[in-house]
C-alpha cells in the first residue's frame, strides 16, 4: 500500500483491490460479517480513502465482494455436480435418455412433479450470502433445518450439460450390456444341452460361434449363466413338484402299502420303493431334467412322501398357497360370536355317587355361578347326577361318564349301548343325532395303577361310540397324568376347563344329519373365496363356528339344505385333499364333493385318487357311496347364480354302487 501511495501514477483499481484484499482476505468466507465498520479501523483502508475517496473505495469493495460471491457459488455448484446422475435417473425415463437433447431433458426435469423435492428455487443460493440482523441469524442457526436440496442454478451451467452427456453414455453402456445379456439368456434357453445343474464349461462348446456368447467378457458370461441356472433350477423344482402331484395315485399306493416301513423319527422310505418310483417317473421330462441334481430330486420325493404321511400346512408343496390355510382363514373371517344370547347347557353325570358329587362341586367352584364363555356366546352350565333324572329325557343333555375303575368303565359301555348314545347312523331327515357322550378319566389317587388301562380303554370306547375322551393330564400331554389343580386332588383345573369347553361345543354347535367332505387341491388356478361363496351362498356372510373334536384343524361349515319341503342340517367339511387321502381311516362321511380345475392335470389326478379312495373304503353308515364331481374352468363364467345351489345338488348326486 505504501508503494501505491508514493508511485507517480498509481492504478486505482489495482491499489484498491490490493488494499481491500489485504483487509478482507480473512473475512471473505463469511460476507455477512464484512461491513464498513470493520474496515474503517484498518490503516490501508484509511490511506486509500484519503487518496481516492470513499466512493471509489466502496466501488472497489463491491466489485471484489461480487467476484468472491460468484467464486463461492461456482465452487458450491461444482461440488454438487456428482449428485446430478442420481437426479437424472429419478426424473428421466432411461428408455428415452439416449434420444434426448440437453434442452429437452432440462425441460422434462423442470416440469417433473418431483422437481421441488430435488432442487431449491432459483435465487435461493445467493440468499445464503445476504446479510441478516444478528438476532435473526442466531434464531435461524438454532431452529432452521438444513436444506439439502440442490440449487436450481446448477442446471443453468455448462457443467450440467456435460454431466447429462456423461450420464447418457453410462445409460447407453448399461443398455447395451443388458441387451447382450438378454440375447445370451435367450441363447441359453434355446440350447437344449443347458439343463439344471450343468456348469458353463460343459456347455460352452455348444455356445461357440454365437455372437451373443462371444460378445460378452468371460466374467460377465459366467455371471449371466449362473443367474440363468438359478432361475432354471427354480422352474425345474416347481415343474417337478407338479409332476409329483400329477402322480399322486402312485404315492398314495406307496404310503398305504409301505406304512409299516416308516420310522417315527425320520419316516424313511425303502430303497425298493424309491426304485419303483424312479422307474415309474423316468419317462417324464420333468424327472429327467434333474438328472444332474439327483440328490435334490430324491430329497424332493422323500419330502413329498413325508408330507403325505404327516400332512401339515407348513410342509405343503404349495407353500403359502396351501388350500388348508386359505380355507381356515376364509371360514374364520365369517365366524361370529353372539354375546347377546345366553345359552343353557345341561350335563348328566354318571359314576360312583361320591365321585359324581365331587365333580359337580368342583365344576361349581370353577365357574363361581357365572356363565362360561364359548365360541357361540356365554353358556350357563348345569350338572345333574344321572340318578336324579328320569330315563328318556336325556336327549338334550350331554351324558358324561367318570372313569375311575373297571366297574365304571363297564357301566359306561352298558349305558352307551342301552341308550344308543353316540350313534352315527341317523336316518336322513331326522332332527339331529344324539349328543356325543363324554368320557372323563378320573385321576383317583387310590387307583393310579389303573390309569394307563383306563386311558387306553376310554379312547377305544370314545372311538367306537363317536364320543369324546378327556384324559386326566393337560391338553398338551397325551399320556401324562401329572397336573396341578386349584379345585381338588382329583379333578384338575385344566381338565375341568376342557370338559366345559367340549360339552358346550358339542351342544351349541350341533352336528348335522349329513356329513359332506368338500376337497380342493392346493394352488389350483381359481380363487378359493369364490368357490366358498358359490358353495355357501351369497346370503351366508356370517357363519356359526363348529368345533368337531374328531376333526381338529379342519374347517367345518354348517349348511342348511331344503329338499322336498324338508330342511336338512349338513356339516360341510372343507379341506385340502392331503388332509385325508392317505389317512389310516377316513372319518364317517355321507358324501364327497370333489372339486378340480379343468386346466390342471394334477388337480384332476387328485380328484381321481379321491374317488378311488372313497370307492375302496366306502361309507360304513349308509348304503352306497355318493360322489359329486365339480370341474372348475373359467371363474367368471362358472361361478354364476346357478352354482349357488350346489348344496342342493348334493341330494341329486349320482349314487355309485
């Protein structure tokens, strides 16, 4: 500055910039703090003002600050340039990027609905450098959130055009890479030598000479081949599962004829049966295409057999499309519990007089003279000793037998036979069947040695009379008689609760005169809800829950059928084929509705297997075997109002003798 003052013809601009730069070089990063008050105490500034005047000093100062602002904003925008490709990918369609000019792309970006989410308004960047009052600046620093959006000024710079052109090249490269990969995948799908599990080096000789293969680098070709193999294997597994389902009759025969060879822990099938299965399936292309993965193929066969032996929704080959899951969910959504209606449930208790009195006392202590909450609403339970009631007036009461000795077991047999309790041979058209008898194992400390025998015989008696057996242990323990009780040393709380629940279910959810099994195959190509609506009728929006102790986990729907001016109660058991096709004994059923998809071979195979099973086993309670076949084609045309009369068709079905 001193040189500038003593030179013969000093340049105002150069000297001014030197003086101003010397003063504000430290403060240029924060222009809000630069003011004339800060400069007037600086010697260089004072000398400049004395020579050139304040107007010239202010002009030089403003020029310098404006240049610094431009420099700062340019640096800020350059730092944000790497974010533009992400914005381009979001706001521009990749399929059109290659044909777009920068002006057209810029227009599309500005007109995009999400523009304001990515960009700040024009001028917002410059406002960040405007001076603010001290208190306002402090408040903004404390409360205002940081705006991470990109200043819109960046789209006005030449660097934005360059970033877009670079993005275009990247997109073109990716599209070319994807196109080459698609062509290679098409070549692989068109090459019969490419089978599941076969490595690339084994089939590369069949791919040589094709540009789709040779245009790709080896590493990229290997990556595409591995991805294709993964998808190919998944499809092969799905197709082979369908192959197994289509041959369900073979596997049913294997399970039923070889059941004694299964072990309880692993359910292993003999090698002889495996060889028989392989010979039967070897002509199917879906079996042969897994030849390289024979271990996986054998594992799938064994898992399928295990599933048939012990069917569970979690192990179903259809996974989440298991019909049993969909059926239970659909029925559960229609259940209704009416808590406004109170029910009356009467129990006639048979047994030694002191034991009967103890049981009635324990029930009263458990309930505290309050209603018992059931799935059909609250119920008042009343217990009577059998000797207190007149004979012939027991049809509306549940007959409960206390099994604490051999004599009580024999009495239960005689009484059940005398009054024909639990008969499942009701004549069509009768009001209802007798209530199922209930047999309760009594944990009498004086007869602990008889508990295993009484437990076994009670189960047999319940099975022979279509009754219900309730053991002395908890519901989770089948043969364990140890339990805790807050009622007495004989009847446990858990046992009493199960008795109340079972008796209420058997009375309030009365089973109908007809038992019909409706079966569907998992993952059939039609919505199960539409089928249920067609079967149950549009008016049945709410269903009453029925719990059949012998059909735990199976959906049971009460359906009223009107025929020849009579009303019949039908228990419709809706379930998947796998719930009963390989069961050791088919439950007493008066008829079967066999549903299959006309578009799926596996579905018809299951229907055929179901018909064969019914014809082989038959119905032990009625003469003849009633079967109704329902073929489902196009859902929009099939499920019309006419099909809502399906329950009525049960009475018109063909009798196969």
